[in-house]
């Protein structure tokens, strides 16, 4: 399930993480616009390329505020 920008921001605020730097650190500053934040069945936040070919797992869990 795709996370909206507001949901990602709220989830990362608890971890003192900025959504912009969160994406940039994992996929690079130049390619971050090509990735969406999604959560899987275990509520882990993953970055998925817009074409669906690349999955970048993270160790962060999405917790509803």
C-alpha cells in the first residue's frame, strides 16, 4: 500500500527522520523522485520504483499516529 507524503512524514517524525533525506540516503538525491514509499503486509516501509522494478527495503516500521 502506497504511503501518502503526510503519512510518511508523520511516521518518520517519531524517528527524527526527514522524508527527503530518508529517500535520498537510500536511493540517491538524483533518483529519489522516481521512488514511492510503500508499506508491506508487516508494516515495513519500503521504497519502490514507480515502474515497480526496484524494491529498496528499509528497517523502519510504519506505526499509525
